[in-house]
C-alpha cells in the first residue's frame, strides 16, 4: 500500500504537467513598489528629551515594552 502511494506521488507531477503549463500565474516584481531610502531631517535632541520627560521618562517606555501585544493576547504562552 505504501509503495503504491509513493509511486502515485512520484508520477503525479508528470500527469498534470500539461494542465500546469496552461495556467497563467500572476507576477508582480518586488521592485515595482520599491522606494529608495531618504534621509530624514535631524530633529532637536533637546526637544526630544523634553517630550520624554513630559511623558514620564524612560520608565514609561519600559512599562509599555512589557505590555503584551494585542495580536498575541490569549495564546497563554509565558515569556
């Protein structure tokens, strides 16, 4: 029985080769929507520090990083 299944699996690519040749597959180049890298303007680091201080400092960002993602909530896994 196993030999029969293996034989069928080995032959099946050639059995359907004519059908596969007539199917048109869509193709879109990965470079069709490519956007080149552009430098961003450098911001004022003093203003960035003020924003972080206003938000609550680095501890707030650390707390946010420890929060579970909603996409993975309920999976029950432990980290």
